[in-house]
C-alpha cells in the first residue's frame, strides 16, 4: 500500500506543482481571445462552464484505457505504478496540456492542422489520413466493448446493444455539443467518479493488500513474449500517455472561455485519468491476492480484462455499487466513442473548409464515417485493439514532436520537457515494431532493441533537423 499511496500523492501534487510550472512555460494569458467567442457557431464553437468542460474532457479521453489497460498492465506487477505515475505526469499531462493550449491559440484547430503548421506539409498530409482512420478505429472499438459487457449483464442480445450505441453515436456526433454531450456527461461523469472513489475506499478499508514495488521484475504470465519495454508502455496508454487525447482537446478548446481553464481541463483531466488507472491497477492486484493470482485469473479467462473488471465490481461493491461501477465502465468507452466520431467529422470538415453549421453538411461528412466504422466493428476485436494500441502511441509520438517544435519556436529554454518524452516514445513505438509479432516479431532480443534504437535515431535526427531549420528561418508560433 505504501507504493500505491506515494504514487497517488505524487499525482495529486503534480497538478498543483508541475501544472502551474507548465502554465508559466506556455505563458497563460487570461485576457486572450478565445475560439468559443471568435468563431461561435452554436454547434462546435460555443462557451461552456469550466466544470462541464472538465467532465466532458475526462470522459472523452477515458475510454476503456485507464480501466481495461490498467488491469492488463497490472499483470506486469507493481512496476505498472511507476509508468502510470511518471508517464501520467511528465508525458501524458504535459502532452495533453500543451497540445490543448496550442489548439486554443490556433483558433481551436484540429490536431492534423496544428501538426502541419509545426512539423510541415508532409506530416500534415500523413496525419490527415491516419488520424481520421484512428478515430474510426476508436469508435469501432468502443462500440464493441460496451456492447459485450451490456449483453453479458442483460437479456438484450449483443447486436441490439450494437445498434443502440451506433444510433446514439450518430445523434451525438451531428447535434450541437451542448445538446447531448453537454447535458448528459455530468451524469455519466458521476458514475465514473463514483466507481473510482468506491474502489479507492475498498482499497483503504477492505481486507486487501496492495503489492509493493521492490523490483522492476516482469511478473506477466507471458513475460517472454510481452517484455516491459516496450509492451507495458503500449498496454497502459490512456492512464499514462495517449495520442488519442490530443485529438479530443480541440473539441474542448472550442468551448473554453479563458486560457486559465487549460490547466484544470487538459492537465487536470489527464491527472484524474491517471488516478483512475492507478486505482484499477491496485485493485486488480489486490483483489486476486497478488500479481500471481491476477495472472492466473487472466489466463483462465483468455486474457479478457472485462471479466476481471466485472468480477471486481460485483464482488467489492455489492449489487447497487456493482451496477453503478459497471455503468462507469460502460459509459467511459461510449463517451469516448461518440467524441471520436465527432472529432473525425471536424477533422474532415477542417481539411475541406466545409462549414458545419448546417445539419445537412454535418450529415454529408458523418454518414461515410459511420459506414466505415460499422464495418470495422464486426472485425475480430483482438485484431482491432492490437493495432489501435500501437497506432495510438504512435500518434502521441507525433504530438510530442509537434510540442517540441512549438516550444523551440517560442525560444523556450525547457523544450527538453517535450523532447525527452518524444525520443522515449519514439523508441517505445520503434522497438515495438521489431519486438512484437504484430510486426517483425523478433521478440525481446538485443537485435530487436538495436534496430529500434537505430530507427529512433533516424526519426529523431530528421525531425530535429526540420525543427531547427524552421527556427533558424524565423518560423513563428
């Protein structure tokens, strides 16, 4: 419990300490003009209260990552606490906060647009293709997981839940942000927060023992094929760092009324998500009597984290608490899925300079996206998730390099705060290509890690050359 408690306190403290430090670095301006007023359209650009924006951002970014991902990451042992804490503060929260501020200062532009501005036209074209595909993958993944859970817990068939969720996604994607998302998210947020608080209480007052971090040993039942580096960094994404988050920040950048809201909305939501992931990782290890017990359970259930989540919720919180906790687990992916499709709509619209105020134009963009998403939803879920997880972290790499470029253009003396995470995550994604059977499949061998390092050196060298050239030529922010 000591390791868990230290990590928890450090995460909370980071919001007040590191968060304020980053506010100083980016130069938060309370008097700056905001996109919600400059580009008000009553659909996507509109001012909302800070508490509402925070809950929407939290639910947008949460998905199943800090829950399912944390449970899967807990199979590695207490080392997961380190990644959630260090990654959540110095990578994830920094990544979400600064990318959100950059979007605000560029009129609420979508991620591909600001990536293109700071990393060049080639990267712009690449992300215009890749990011909408990733958004559709997210939407498809988050059609499947809640439908599976709901069908297991009710008499309603799986396909019926799929249809219901798709209809909800479609309506939420095309209606103004304050009509559905802005109204029901506070209710959904309450269930998500209740789930985390209730399980935190179980850890504190229940008869459970949370394992302590005594080494960085890989305790995973399939440790040979799933090494800590890079696999743990891919498994726990949303609780530490996730490229998906940067695609959601522009949605809330269009609703903020003051730059001072950036820390609670972007940094605060990420820290909150890390706390949720920390709680789930701890309860997963404690509930099954330790890491070995968790691994045994996961093996017996085909590695299905959803079964572990349901078992923990039902047993520790009783019938009512279990239902509410399960609602949080179901709601989290649904609220990420709908905004993933919404984000894809806005990215396409920004690319085409296609006004989204008329509902007919929103339909023109949305219908093809949903047709593709529905088709993907019927592909084997394991295949979708494996490639989504890596693609998600690859997107975080691009975003971190974009942040590095932005800081260097500002003449910041602490651009290394983004540069070091950018290089590290470049290595994580590069080495995964050579280690994982999804790609080259060399396994956790010296050869694979050397190839990963070489790829990292090439990518980092090319990007730093580009960034330094732009700075030397006087490129502005």
